C-alpha cells in the first residue's frame, strides 16, 4: 500500500499535500464549527516561498553554475554538468519541488477568496506565474491547466503547450496587477519578500511580467514588444515596476529559523569543492569589479579560475572557489532584482521597442545597482572603462553582449535564469571547451522525470510526440526558429 500511495503521489505531480484534499467522506464528522476548515493564506505563504527559493538555490549551485561556467566541478566521472553531461535523474528534484509548492499557492489564492483578501489573491497569482514559468522554461510543455487538480480527481494531467501556458501566465499577471491596486497590506510576518506590502508585490509582479514578455519576444505571435511599450512608455502608472534596489524581490536569509540558507548546513569542504570557472573570474578581474572579493577566494595571491568544458583525462589544478561566507549570504535568496529589470529595459530600448529613456541610461543604472546591491561601490569612472562603457554606434549584437554579460552577474545564484537567458539570446558568449558533449551545444532543457513515463504514460507520450524527443537537445517553443 505504501508503494502504491507513493507512486500515485508522484504521478499527480505532488499536488495532494493538504489533509483536506484527502479526507472526502470524513469532512462532516471532523469539522469544528469554531475553526477554519482550510489553511489560511498567512500560514502557507512564507514556507511556500522559502521552499521554492531554497530549491532554486540548490539547483542554481548544482546545474546553472556548471552550465554557465560560474563553477567547474572537476573530475572525469559521468554526470559532469560542466561538460553538458546531464544524468536523467537530475530532472526529478525541481519538478517535484516546484509542483509541490504550486499546490500551496493554489490554496493561498483560495484562502484569499475565502477571506476576501485581494492582496493574497494577487500574491498567489504572481507566485504561480513565477514557479510555472521556471517549470516550462526548464522542461518545455508541462502539465499546467489541470496540474494541481488532484482534489477534483485529476491524477494524470495532460501536458499543455508552452505557448498556451505563457498566454495564461500573462493573464495571471494582468489579474494580479488589478487585484493589488487596492493597496491593502497583509500580515508582515507571513511575507518573507516584502513584509506584506501590496505595492511592492505589484511592482514585483509587473517586473516579472517584463521578464517573461522578453523571454518569448522572438515569437511573432506574442506581440510582446507592444506590451512592453505599453507598460513602460504609454501606461507606466498602470504597471508600476521596481524603481530601486529596495524594491528587489529577495528572500534575505537572516539565520533565524525558518529563514536559514539551505547552504548553511553544508560542510565547508563540499561547498568549495567546485572551482570557479575562468570565464566568471576573468571578466570580474578585467573590470576591476569589487564583487570578486565577495564571490571568490584568493589562489596564490590572485583570483583565478579553471577553463570549463575541458576534455576527459586532462589534469587541472583547482584555483579560486566560492568563499564559505556565501553559505549564509542573505542575497543568495534572490528572486528578481532591480538591476535585472534595468537590463531588461536596456535590451528593449536597444531594440527600439521603448523610448522613455535611452538604452544607455537603463544599462548604466543596471550596472551600478548590480554592484551597490552587494553593499559595494563601483570603482571611479567604472562606466567609462573600455570593457564596460556603452557605445551607441555599436551593432545590436555587440550591445546585447554588453548587456547580457553584466546581466549574467546580476543573476548570480538566481534559479536557472542565466541559463534561460543564454538559451534565448546566445549571450554572453561562453568559451567552448573540447570536452563538451551534446555536440558542444548548450542543453536546451531538462528531460522529464523518468517516473512520469509509468505514472502518466499516455500524456507523456503525447507531449513527446508534440514537442520532440525527451532529450536535453530538444528546443522548447520560445527557442525554436
């Protein structure tokens, strides 16, 4: 019975998590008329957000950092991700972690309806859009519209097309923006991101909206450039976005339970086993960027990395590593920060979609605030350094490289975002080692969890037939030409 229950639990993508969803037939006899028969949104929000951010950080360290040459977990065994060698078992963790919390965000929305709180409803919709966007950008077509309906008896949901998912994500964010116009704050202790301030959630939701609009902007059917223009140029008052580092969505780990960084309990030796990659370190060195002192240890008196993607059998010596101080660093709980928003706007302006400010202004604001977020000061004349300064006469591709190289660092430890952006743009340009697998091409997705083939086989088969082989080389909808 235990094995059967566990299989069903996974097959419905971990959505039957509350006791109320599994006690049909017992409700009348177990209901206390003096208490709520459902979990209140203020009880669910903080642990759900903390769980998602914790999972994001875990796989940012393990997967994103390796693919994007932040770190190199040296060795010649199978499954070395820096060589684009990704074991199929890697797929399970994020799929399970994200779907589990989506059920909680559903309950938070329902609780907001039941308690007449449009703010909790808006917060729940933003969190749903955030988590579902990471799911579809990681795997492609996924269960969406019926993914969290185990309470309704849907245990084997169909996989929905990414284009349809994105259309509904945008609808969720539109609805959230309207719900949050009331400005009614909620319990501060229930909200680890913004202390219950509705206005900040509204800015976060619209900033997330910009991120996702840009993600699919290469697909003509989305007409996202017009929407970005409306939000930024035409109706900025209707769509407020982050205006400073103080508006950033960051779960700032303070070391007091439950807000303890997931890395805090790691052994130091496990933390600094991967070496830093040459690409990551060399740019910071070339820019004289003060963040290198926060993000790297010294090796023989200097900051130095090792080349990623080196061949099997080549012997390398590890050099600089991530310092152990990062294991408890509050800023690693980043979800979406102000500098990322500025880089989004810089790209949109460079492409001629918006004109509220020049692309250079957005770019320079992003560069500066990405550094000051870490409590540091940019070097004197930093924005005039040859490798940093904006040149309006450069080609769009060169501007994209400039923007995305800086954006890469603003996304430090931010779930899978730098990998998503690289897949979308090809920037920043990463060196290609001779030991890369997958024909030397950056993986385009993670495979679906293997257990889905047995627990939701018919829908899995249909998804693969529609999207393409269940391999890391199969592009998702927004990547395809």
